């Protein structure tokens, strides 16, 4: 064991990238294979939550040739994150994000594009004020305005 932990994942059309780092202070990790977010997968996530794991990364495979998207979840112990919630795959959930932000949650992971997006929100982050770009084309001007 060389101490590597998964810190990022991304996928599209059955091609995946996984980033791993050392010295993350993360504990044990579990991950799913890229499969649809069905009831079985949701139950698996809830079981990991009960074991102290939290979602630290999610990647989405929006393959137009597949009927259902594959979602890869990475769950980690000792991440510092507390209570979590995540959206169903679908369009950007702006109102859901706003409601959860009022209850102390912050966006900690996002995957997907267009009408296939999953957003993970968590409590226990060190994040302060947060804003997310409008859905659509790459938001160069939006980013520059916030810098």
C-alpha cells in the first residue's frame, strides 16, 4: 500500500480517468463500477454512509449509445465531510441546490452534462460562500467575473 487515494474521476463514452494522490489524510475508500443510479446503488451508498464513508468524487458516463448512464461513486472514510445528499440524474438542479444551501450544505462534487447531472452536497466542509455557473456553454466570462 503506497498511500494513494482517489481524489477525482471523470468519464464519458466508456472512457475514464481516475486521479490518485498521496498524503490526502483520507481513510479507507470504496468505489462503484460505472452503473446506473438505481435503487440497489442508492442502498449501497446509504450502507456506506452508515459505515462512516462519504462521497468524495462522482463521475458520469453520458454515453449517447447507451440507454442508461453509468455513474461512478468514490466513498471515503475520514474525509471531514458530514451529512450528505445527492440529486437524481437530470437537468441542473438549481432550486434543489439553493434549498440545500440554506440548510448548511455545500456542493462538493458534480458530474455529467446537459440533462444528465448528479450533484453531491455535504455538510462539514470548510467552504464559505459558493456560487455555481449557469448550465450551458463553458462559462469563461462567469469565471473571470468571480476572480
